[in-house]
């Protein structure tokens, strides 16, 4: 009888697992669909590109239990640098936050939630730096990721590199959710 009850309890847990996984940590954008091409709104204005350089709105749901803050990154693994290209790094986003509004990545950071910090990107300054792959390259992938962190605050120098902040994000990560979009220039 105890074996039967244990087996039924285990079966119930296993049956519930896919439903929990389906409602897991997710990231979406009302302006960018996964796998789509970025628009001129998300293209850098400089380095030969003439976009609007506006960070897209991002929304996340169902973070892992114990989340104390979030971080968001945008990374291009296809940049011809040997190490990719960091387009946006935001950390110390309060745990109560569920989104970043369109344009929150402005250099002044005024559109970010209170306490959030923008790290230096590979453009050399904080703030969102849009897509700007070399002319003639295949379209690059831009990976948008939100990280749920087990710490309220990452202690990083004001001029810390994206790699340093990425190390600290990964050392405190409870979970992450991502989607990718593409952009190329002829």
C-alpha cells in the first residue's frame, strides 16, 4: 500500500513537470519577434550605420524562486572580433521588475528602473548600442538575454567591461531566458 501511494505520488510529480516547464522563465519583446530581422530602430547610429539606436522593449515572466535581481544583455556572437560584441549590459535591475521599456537603454539611463546600472559595451560606453555588422557580412545574430540572479546587487566598477560583468552575472545566475534576432548590411 505504501509502495502504491509512493508510486502514485511520484507519477503525479512527473506528470506535473511538463506543465511547470511550459510555464518557465521567458523573455519576449513586443517589437522584436524571435528569429526576425531587427528594424532600423535597433540599428546603431555610427560606425557607418544610420539607425535610430533605440533599445527595444523587453518583458519577462516566471523567474525562478529566490530571484533577487535581474540582468539583461545583448550579444552578437558573429562579430569578427574573435570574442563577439556586447551591445548592451544592464544589471542590478530590481526583482520586482518585469520589463524594460523601449528606449530604456539611452546613455543617461533615465528609462531604467531605480538602481539599475548599464555597463560599458564594446562601443566603449554604457547604454544600448544597436546592430552594426560590417557591410557584406552574413546577417549577424543578436542574442537578447535576461538573467535571474540570487543577489540584489552586483558590485562592479563603473567602467567594468562586459566580460567582467558577465562573469559576475554567471556566478550569481539562478536562470536565464533568451531569444535571438538578426541583422545584416549589403
